[in-house]
C-alpha cells in the first residue's frame, strides 16, 4: 500500500526557489508539483523524500524559471485491486458510505455493505440491517476489500470497496461473530436422550 518509488521527470524551478541551492530548489518545485496529488501512474504522492540526480538547467524565452531533469524518490500510497484495507467511516449517505484508509476515501455502495435489506435514518445518520440488526455509523472502524480503482483526474472519489464478503464489515460485527463461534464451541453438549424400553406384552391368563 505504501511504496517508495523512484521517478524521473522534468521540473520547472520557479523564480521564488532560485535563491535556494539547486537540489533544495528542485525538491521544493517537485513538492509543489506532486505532493498530496493523485497521479494515475503512481497513486497518491505523500512526500518527495530525496533527489538522486539533477541535470540540465535550461532557460526558455519569456520564462523566468529554470528547467531541470530530475531523478527522485517519493513516498506514495498505492491502492491495489482486491486488497483488504481497514479504515474509518467518515460519511454516510442514502446510497452508501465513505471509508477513509490512508490518505484517501473509498466508497462502499449500500448494496455492498451487508447481505441484508438496509434502511437509512437521516436524523441519526445510521444505516441498519433489517434482519441482521447490524448498524453502521460515522466513526465506526471497518474492514473492506477494494473492488474498483480509477485514478484519473476527473473524479473526486476513485476507489470502490465492498464489505459483503466473509471476514469483512464493521470491526464490532466481526468481533461479535468471533465471540459467538467461541461460545458455540465451548458450550457443553447435551446428553443424548435415553432410548425408551419397548412396552411389555400383556400376559395371557
């Protein structure tokens, strides 16, 4: 999920960074270009950690900036398809919930929350299962699986998740299921009912 990547790119050092040393100016310019942004090839770039190589230093007509070619390392958050993640419910709507894991949010459609009919109470902001009695509210910790990723620049939310598969769902649900299984295993077995003796035949006089 978190990865340290080596990237090569051209970068423009703006005039306000020219007073810095070359490496520091390039790092500052790369940070402005990459940090806290979703890049389709790399995921979410969290920080520029180091500049390994800087070459060039050209100036274009009518441009006060300086252009370099840079090889650098960046700490990124890369969501993987089918990866299991744990996060916190940060928003609930009538069509699903938004779960924050790492620096981004994933959307879980209401049909992917639990195998049950779910109702949404707008006043309390709680989702409730009809038969399972499972509730979900903002702040709940959940475990989910990534089922869709679209890291383009047009969408705000790009990660789709599910909680319907075995082992997924709100952590409190999973803990309750685990406790129920433990109790079922430790419950003493009831003795088998004794076989009834066959009825005695009446004696003939």
